[in-house]
């Protein structure tokens, strides 16, 4: 279906996206994503200097091995400079990164200007290492990328536990005697390898996008490290192969920028649709949480209104509660009509209340049980708070309102044990404060 060269580009781009996504996760967790940008820009003077050295020694300056060695030395020197400045100065990390990036990038641009002035166009094509030269990838480039992928993946796998401790609790790692400096150096070495092999696919400037964008996008889908690494690798690999296909079928579209744009598109999708912290997901979760709390508040309000009238629902043997008019319920909740009507419709759909012909609400048997649960959780928390400190009735009510919806079975059992130890009744405790019909919570 695809010619040999296209297959090389697709495989190379996919592998680069995968290893960049894996390494980028640890950079993100270490809050060192910008150091990848610094190393990428710092590789430019190494490329240019290596080219000039080859020309001086009588070569044509196009030895791939020599160019990549120069880029590696320059990038490694920048990483060392960042580490040294961080230790011997009081400069903030972002200032150090900005200084190193500016100096090395400026030096690279100056050397590239010198190269352009060499006669006979000997420097032609060297700029492809800035934005990539995926169309001219050959089998030796693929072999280098495969070797780098095996090396980086194996390194991360063998040190996964150490890197996890370093990323999540560096102080504990240092205090426990872990070689944190060595681990950081190893991580920067992996970054340098990705930058070097990425120079032939997307270029030393754009490869940083593959180490930053996929991990950030993955964080919108999960909070688990292993899943973050997997999703980041998948996004990186998908960006590589999709960007290559777009470049293949698009007219005169460069592969490197296409890969980066696809990665950015994945980030935008994750930003809105991510099931952990995406905008749409957070909105839907907040709306669902509010609906659940509204339902519990209304059930509790119905019970407490009936309680003030001397007809509280019984836990056993009662099929229907006494009716409660919506006007009293609205006054007690201090809600607008639209919000209350919406919750009432939800309760009717769940079968927890029925509405009689005159518009009053009546708890069903299941609704009685749900209202008892809500009242019980709320009052146990109120009693707990009142035992901790002397608080006003409004403060007790607000505190219970804020936490009762997150009170799981284990926490509820712990509260029950405490009250049982004190000899208190826990079926439906009495409220610690009066409940007027016009109460506002």
C-alpha cells in the first residue's frame, strides 16, 4: 500500500512519538519539561560546530554520526550548565533555563550564518535538522531510532520504581539515600537521546513538542502513573503515524510540523473530553454532584417538615408519608421554583415521591428509606461537629451539608461506633438545633 520510504517514515515517526511520550511523563512530573526545550535549542550549535569541524578536516560536513555527536555534546553541555548554575547560584530555575536556551540558541544561529557564507553551497540541507528531514530517512536512520527506542524504554523500565519515588517525593528519596542527582542525570540523558534521534524526523526544535504535549494530554485522562505513561505513548505514536499520513496526502506539507499539529489536536481533545479532568467531564461531574446533593437536601427537607408537624415518616411499616406542600418546601430550601421543580421531577422519576392532584409531594416507601438515610447522615455529622467544638446551629448545618454527600459506608460506620460507645441512639438522632419550617441551608 505504501512505498518503502513511506513505511520507514511512518515507523520512525511512531517510535519517536512513543519514546518521547514516555520520557515526557517523567519530565512533567519532575516539573522539568522546559529543560527539554533548552536541550533541543542547545543542540543547534553542536550541529553547526560539528559541520564546521568536518569541513576543516577536509570532509563534506554531512556525516550523520558526526553531526549527531556534535548535537549530543552541545545538548549535554547545556544540561550540565543548567545543573551547575542551579547549585552555585540563587537564580530561579526558569531564569537559568532562559539564560542557557538564549545563549546556546544564539550561538547556533550565529554559526549557521557562518555556514551559509561558505562557498559552493556546502551547507545546503543542514537546516533540515532544525525542522526535520523525514522525507529523506534511510534504513540506517530507522535502525538508530529502533536502537534508541529499545535503550530508552529499557532504561525507564529498569528504573521505574526509582523514578516514581524521585518524581512524587524527591525529599524522601534524597533522605533515604537514593542517588537523586544520578537519576536526574539519567533522565536528562534519555531526553538527549530522544532529541538526537528526533532530529532526523521532526527536527531539534519541534521534538520538544512530542515530549511535552502527549504527557500533558494524558493527564486529562487519568491520575495513575502507569496509565499516564501508556496514554502518553499512545498519543505520541498516534501523532507520529497520523502526521506522516497527513503529510503524505497533503500537498507540500512538512512531516514534522504535521506531527506536532496532530499532537496539539490530541491535547485539545483531551482538554475538553478527558475523563479525569477535562472541561466537559468536570462540568458534567459537577452538575451530577449538584443534582445528587439537591436530591438529598429535598428528601431531608421533606422529612424535617413532617417532623416539625409531628408526623415524621416511620422506618418500618409505612408505605406513604403525609403530604408536604411545595410552597413550604420552597421556603425551607430558599431555592428558586425552577430548581425545586427540576429536583421534584427527578424524585418522581426515581419513584421516591408522588405528587397528588393538589400539587403536594408524598414520600413513597423507597422515598421514606432514602430520606431517613439522608437525615441520619446529616445529623450524625452535626452531632460529631458539636462534640468537637462549640459552633452555631448555622455552622453545624453548613458543615454537615458540605460533607454528608461524601460520607461513605466506612466513615458512617466509624461515626456509628463512636456514638454507640457513648450510649447514644443512632437510628434517627434528634437534631442538635431547632428546625423551623423557614430554615435556610
